[in-house]
C-alpha cells in the first residue's frame, strides 16, 4: 500500500514537472522573440487573461450557456444511445434490420448537417443541443451494442437456471457486463460533445464559450483565445472525472448487489 502511494506521488510529481517545463519553454520562446506573440501566447499572460475573465464576470454567462447546451444534448444522447443499443441487441432481428441505416447515418459528416440544423432549428439552444446529440449518440449506441454482446454466456445460463425474468436478466446480468464499455463511450462522448457545443457556437451563436473564442481570434487576441481554450480543457477534464466517479459508484453498487 505504501509503495503504491509513493508510486502515485512520483507519477504526479513527474507530470507536474513535465507540464511546468513545457510552459517554461513556451514562456522563454515568446519572451525571447523566437516565436511571435501573435502565434503563441506567454503562459503568464494566459493566466492573467483567465483571472480577468473570472474577475470581471465575463466568463460566467458564456460558461453557463455552453454547459446548458452540452448537458441537454449529452444526457439525451446517453439515454437514447443506451436505449437504442439495448433495443437492437435484445429484440430479435432488430440489429440486422436497423444497423445498415445507423451505419449510413454515422457515415454522414456532421459538419455538413449543421447548416441544415440552422435552417430547421434556428441558432438558439435547440440547434446546439442537436449538434451535441449528433456528436455523441452514435458512439454511445454502438459501444452499448458491443458491450451487451460481450456478456458471458455462462452468466446468462446461470440467470436462466435461477429462472430470472427478462428484466432481472437485463438489470442483474447484461447491464453490469456492458457497463465498462458503455462508460468508455460516455467518457469519449463527453469530450466530443463539448467540442460539438463549441463548434455550434462558433458557427452561429451570440453567447457561449465558442462565440467568445471567435471574438478573441477575430481580434487576434491570442492570450484570451488560449485562456478560453484552457478553461474548456479544464471543464472537459472535470466532466470526465465526474463520469469516472459515477462509473465507480454504479459498478460498485452492481457488484454489491
């Protein structure tokens, strides 16, 4: 146990040291004029911009807008993706019938649909929610299918021996077996969904972090642009951390049951 803690601390210290070294190199390159400040901003200046964004309250409205768009689209896609995956695997012949249509829809470039979504839904909340949904749904659905198919046949036989109902088999056997694969898709989709929300805001929006990023880049404010990118990165990491925590709680609960 002690060795494991020491190992983890060494990894963390090494990661922090590597990050600080990279930031230090960037700071030197910009200060020395080797790289122009138009192309790369000093990390210290980025920190100052982050402080300004939070101190003047400018960031909060845009952050709330983006999180609202992401949360609505992500939760819808998670529910629909898991339900669709379960339906296609558990209902006889459903996957054989519907999979070609899903594969065709998956192959359609999402970028080409965004102008149509603007035409159908406008540039408000529903437009961004639809974009996030499209960025997340297929990953979750196909991973759910894969996870359910990986359920051990021996576990299903045990359920049949104990005369478990269809619902009990799904809740007690199939979903716990598929959970790791489903949560992998939820983590990946969280990152891509947030990118989808930002992309929608960059294309057509009056609010949100994506719109704020467009404003910064159009004014060649490199420091502010990097500050916004840093905030988005931190938000993405925190969202994934929440999903990791949820996975541990769900899997632990299923194991104890």
